[in-house]
C-alpha cells in the first residue's frame, strides 16, 4: 500500500525508494558525526570523517516524470504539481484518511510509519490550531488529537512508494510501550562516609548537612535541554518516541517543571535555542528569581550555552564567553562555545570568597579527538585566567557541560588527573564514544599550533617582546643554538597538564553491580557524556570502578541526584518521553564552601 509523506521545506527533488531519510546520519550539532553519517566539513577542516547521505532513486532530469494516474491509479484526476514533486490538495487528502486515526497520520520527517498514513512536517505544527478546510465535511471526525498550529503553503502532501520492512526497525527492547515516571532520589554524602550516606526524597534535608554560619551551601544543575531545531534535524535519533512528546510546546513546560522542582541555585544549560531563549526560557527563569547569561554558538548554529543563578544567592563579578572557532587556526573550524562566570556568594562575611562556574558543550564527532582536546584546553585556559587569585591560588571551580566523552576515556582522565601523555594516541580514541576503524590517525605533536596562544599547561601564553640589554659579553652562536634546541624540545612535548584538582560528582558506576550510569539515551545509544566537575583535593586512597567518591578539601560534595541505567530508561520508553522532555538527564549536586 502506498504511503504519504511531506515535502520537507527546502527540498526540491523527488526521492523515492525504500524510505531512507535524506538527511543527517549522525549526531546533532556536527551534522553527521554518528556512525555512517556525513560529518559537516565546517570551514575547510580536516576531512577524516567519511560517511555519506542515505539515498533512494531520484527523478532524473532527462526523462519525463510519470503521471500520478500512471503510478497511483486510485487517486483523483485533478492533481497539482510543484516542480517534480506530485502533490494532492487537502480536500483529496481527507477522502483518503477520513476514517483514520489522525494521531497516526502525524509523522516526523525522516521517519516512516508502518501504515500508509500521511505525515506532516513538524515545523508547521503545534498543539493550538485546527486547519479549517480539513474537517469541514459532512461527518464529524471523532479521533482528532492534534491541532496544527500554522499550516503554510509549503506543507503539501507528497506521494511515495515506501514499504516498511523489518530491517530498519528498532530492536524489540527499544519498542516498549511502558509509561511512567523515572524515580530518582538524592544521595547524601556527608563527611564522605559511605556508612552515613542517606537516600532521601527530593524535598527532604539530611540533618547532618544543615548549613551553619561559617559555611555556604549551594546547588548546581547541569542540563542539556535538547534544542528543537537539532531534534528536528536529527529525527532518526527519536524513532522510539511518540510524535506529540517531541513538540516544543509539549517539551518546554516539562523542562521548566523540572527546573522548578529541583530549584537549583546555579543552572548550566546546553543546547539552548536562541529564539526560545529570548521568547520563553529567559523570561520564565527570570520570573523564578534567576539572572541569566547566554552565549550562542558561532556561525549559523541556532543554540548555545547558558548559565543562570539565583539573585538571592550570588552576585555577578564577571562574564567570560569562549568561542572555540578560530579563523586563523584551521584545526578549530567548529562552532562550539563555552561560558565562564565569576560569582560571589551573598553572605555577611566581609571577606567573601568567589566561585568560578564554567559551562560548555564540546564537539560531538567521535573521530575528531584533536578538536575536542583543543577546545577543552581553551576552556581550561579561560578558567585559569578567571579563577586565578592574587596569592597565586585558584578560587573554587565548578565545570559543567556535555563533554561528549565517556568515563575513563583519555579526555575524561585528563580532566580528573590533570595530565595526559598523548604520544601515539589515535585521534578516534580520545573521547571513547565508539570503537571504529575510522579515526585511527595518530594525534600530532603538538596538537594545536603555537599561534593559538595556549601552552601545553592549558594557560594563556604571555606574549612578551624580546628585551634588548647591553651586556659586557654577548652570547656566542653555540649558546644561541643550544637555547633554540631547548625551546623546540619544550614546544614538541606530548604532555598536557592543567593546575586544577577536579573531581566528578558522579562515580559513573553503581557500587553494588558495577553497571554504568547513563546521562543520555536515544534510539542509537545510551551512555554518559554529561558531567559536573568541581575543585577538591583527592584522598590518598585507590578507588575501584563503582566505589564511592572520597574527597576532602576545596568544595565539599554534600549530595547528588541519582542517575539510572540504560535498562531503567527503556522501561519508560527511553528519552524523551511523556515526563522527561530531553534526551539527556539533568545532573544535580549540592556543595558546601567553607568560609
């Protein structure tokens, strides 16, 4: 039976065949970093990614297109056409699907139903309007659950011969129909003693963790809220979802409800779409008592990172955006960004300490570890500049974000251990996201060029003019040659370092079972890529995977909101779902600052 599908905005060709989506094959922001998908070449960057677009049989220019009556004899005679795309007006559509359940008709671009119902572009729909011409017929329509918001003239119905087969279906484990609420609880870690850890409800307070006059307690949330444009551009990642739960008009109230419920003092948000930020997100958060700072991605990317904090808890000292795209560095041709704030707690103490809060969303592409490490080094250099104090030490640091790297990967280990020897490291192994035969080129030494202005210690290099002084005797040529050799050897070091003592809020494995925790889940994967790192001194004890975090000094971790396993998430049909409206889980931690 023939299927209907919509002519997606901007497509001027007919694509028919086995229903393969003509679109991106990979993860969102880089345009194809997933397995088998094309990678956005950016601005002439390195092209090791490979991949290609899905394809079907295209209408050729040198042969006349067959008429709708030839290919679709069951259709009415008065068909209209737009270029080479055959279309049918709305009055004929209602004859074809009058007695069909309309909620099954609404399909997502790039995804095909098992039944031959029409589907419409999500860019033209929300939940607030009925098309006047579609249901003005004789018989009342009984199953109308969707109300299209703005049906433009480009929303025509396209005819296709797609027939669903079992090869493209999702695994049975990902087609579960269970609905419910994810159960997460607070894990209180006072005095870093496992025996004293309390598991309490969201609104409970551990009496051992109460604030006092010489302590400042605050909470931090890190949340990738899933940009709507990126969701629509990568609909193949959400085939397991019911269509209504993917609309922004449904998703944003859920996201705002989560933010209200957890009531964090600091919010670090990623994938914040610029138009939604200005129209809805910022006004809503300001009404809840937050001050908001935002950094949009460079180029034509529609989203960015935001840091919001409670007026009642902090004063803003400085705002420091970081752009990872550099026109003069060919390696850095991607549009990711970071944002660093310096906040001062509002406390009676005369010598109030300050806290540095950073937020970022690193490049996704698993096969471009060189770009990921360079972006991270740029963020650390900015943090070092902002958090540096007069006595040479650093103020407490909280670094949040989607780092697109898994626990135990070289990039993750570099953040926690403060050092990384990348000699002989394959470019595709840096983030540990996938085991692929591609991306096996070895990292160059050094990774980034000297004109970036960042040293191997991840700090900004001070550009000093050479000093000319009169001396009794000038350096001999041999001494000059030795100096040049030493400088060259130092620049070619394969050791990266940073001067912070950073630990992860989460242990990334469940202590009893060793099963990995998950922070993101969609149709293709369920892994941990989101983190909250914070300043702390490490105890001199060895920790096995799954052990409790044991930290003293710096910021003290009081509590964290528990994470889940992949199996837990699929019992509620993965992410997003009816109650959780992003493909990422929010991370939440409570800290104590000793005054």
